[in-house]
C-alpha cells in the first residue's frame, strides 16, 4: 500500500504537469493546487483512486468552447468580445454552472470556476456535472438594448452546445435575471423549442424557481450558522462584514439580518460602505438592483450612520464573521491577519475562491472556522437543480418548500464536510472535508463509467 507521502509526491508531479500543460492560467493552477493538496489521504487509503489516469482525467475538461461574440453598441460601432463555455465533467449529470460577464474573464478563470463547480455540485448530492462559461464583456454602463444585443449574439453561438440534458448555464458575476431573460429568449427563438430546463435563474412567471435569487446568500449564512453551532454559538448578536453588493452579497445580508446578526458592510470595485446601524437592504436593493448604481450612493442617502471608504479593504472593519461575496482572491494574507487580530470567529465564502491560499492557512492556524466556497456557496446551484426538477415536472413549488429543501441541503453539506474531515484525521478542516467528499462522489461515478 502506498503511503500518504508517496501519494502526495505523485500528486505534486501531476500539479507540475498541470502548470506546464495549461500555461498562463494562474487561477486554474490555484484551484487545482487547493484540491490536489488535500486528496493524498483518500487516494492512499483507497487504491482504486490511484488508478492511472483517474485524476489526470479529472483535471482535463471534457470539452472547451471559445467563440467570437460580435455586437453593435448604441452608436452603431461594432464591438467584439470573446465567449467561453468549459464543459468540465459530466459523470454526475449534465454540465451545470453559471455564466460570468466581466472584463477579467479569460480561459483560465473559466477553468478555475468550472473545476470548483465539479466538486461543489457533487456535494449537493444532486445529479449535476460541472461547467462554467462567460465572456470578457463588461455590462457596467451599458444600456439594456446593448446588453440584449450582446446576449443575443452570445447565445447565437452558445445554443448549439447546451440543452436541458447536456449543459445548463445560469448566472454569475454580471449575469442576473435580465441577462438570463435575453439569453432564454434567443435560445427559444433559434431552436423553436420551449425548453425551460436549458437555463436556470429564470423569471418567476416563466419557469424560474422561487428562492433561486436568494439561494446562494441564504445558503452561505446557513452554512456559517452550522459552523458556529459546532462551536456552541449562533448568529444572534454577531457582527458581520460582507463584501460585494451584488446578488450573493444582498441575500447574505438579508439572511444575516433575519437571523439576528448585524451586517455592517457592503462593497463594490469602487470601495466599501460601513454602516454601524446595519445595512438598510431596501436602500441597497434600490441602488444596486433597480438603479444599477455604485455603493457610494448608499452612504450619501443613508445619513450619518454610514460612510463610504473609497478603495480600502472591507476586512479592516472589526467583526465576528466575514462573508466574502465579491470575487476571487479578494481576501489576502494581510486581510486575514487583520480579521484574526480583530477576533473573527468564522469566515464563510459566498464568492468562489475569494480567500488566497496563504490567507486560508493563516485563518485555519488561528482556529477560525473556515467554510470553503464549494461547500458554503453551493446553495445557489442546488436551487438551480431544484429549478430543473420543477421545469421537468412542469410544476412550481412554494417558496417555503424550496427554502426547506435548501436548508436540508446546506445542513447535509455541512455534516458531510465535517464528518469527512474527521474520517481523514483533519477535524474541523472544512477544506479537506469538502474536497475529499466531493472527489469521492465524482471519482466513484467516473470509475464506474469507464475510461471516457
Ligand atoms: P454580481 O455581479 O451580482 O455582484 C458582484 C459583486 O462583486 C459586485 O458588487 C461587484 O462590484 C463585485 N466585484 C466583482 N468583481 C470584482 C472585482 N474584480 N473587484 C472588486 N469587486 C468586484 O455577482 P454575484 O453576486 O452573483 O457573484 C459574486 C460571487 O459569488 C462570485 O465569486 C460568484 O462566482 C459567486 N457565486 C455566485 C453564485 C450565484 O448564484 N450568483 C453562486 C455561487 C457563487 P462591481 O459592480 O463594482 O464590479
Ligand atoms: O458559482 C456558482 O455556483 C454559480 N454561479 C451558480 C451556478 C448555477 O448553475 O446555478
């Protein structure tokens, strides 16, 4: 039997190979490291996982599509963006994962997100494989008509790669209800099919699930609450710092407030707001969801309890809990050290990979409960899978039913991660627990389905 250290050496070789084979994709390398660095105990303990080629197949996307997206702006000028869809792994179900529209999008970013999505989707216990897509299109400052033309052009290529049994995209940064509407409209027009289950995050009158907009943020708060419960605490009276002010951040703040915590911050790429009375959600939703404005407008309109800090790090604000909900690598080692100095008890990732590896290490060493995104933010994709189930049955469930299912799924993910970490001698280490539990489910399916 191979030892853990021999297995780790094999995995380290594979990581070096991944870096060579995928040059200039630092985010993908980071995500692969983060997973492969925790798998040695399970690969050493279960010889079938050491089968040559299994992990090599897992780190290679089944299919990667890149395409031109030409569109005309309101002045009639032709713009050209790049579109992506990485269909990473379909051992557990159709590829499933969001679309991100942001200028920083490139193939490496989409591959990191798609790779994370495989394990996240496995942890939900539902039948969904892993994929991700998007474009370097920047929706900021674009009119509705420009966004519509962009989405129509994007779907004019994407439609041939997706389908309710093949690949089911949804939202992510820069893609919300408005974009899903335009994308669905174009898919329906081109295919002449009412295929509800081809996209999730749809509007509630035409196939969308209740609670899908809330699901990622609500789920992350439930995960944080479960981590606190392990330590004999609850959310009541805790102060929380939240980054971002988009879909995930807004519903994180909403659930924190409902469960008695005080969420005192939000942010966007211009800076952050701190509001000692707690974020006023009606005002934040008005500015962000209706006006599509910036967070400084919140401080201007809120009165004396709030101030806007241009630039700056939201993690400087002292709190019991931190819920990063904006983007990757937004919480670095310095920020983690500040959080620890200020007495943070738990960090739960609403965003995908927002905490750098050095910061994760520092937080775990300091005894902070750390919930990795692939477990903590899985509520969004889980309710997407429930949306697919409702579409398939041509029915719609009540908000109460969806929320109950979401709560059960988050509790089950927490228990799975917790127990798996204990089983592999890493008690309290949710990173190891999430990676191993997600890996086991996907790897078992891949082994059963042969070398494909
Ligand atoms: P939104 O587009 O609704 O909001 C994104 C927020 O993050 C905005 O406030 C945005 O500010 C900020 N942000 C984005 N990129 C940057 C950046 N490079 N620097 C600083 N701020 C930035 O996206 P979501 O809320 O949907 O997504 C947030 C995170 O959650 C992402 O990591 C996403 O992958 C993850 N996630 C989303 C899920 C979902 O269901 N939507 C599910 C699971 C995870 P600005 O407007 O100034 O750019
Ligand atoms: O990162 C994610 O899990 C998402 N953006 C949601 C994906 C989905 O298919 O709902």
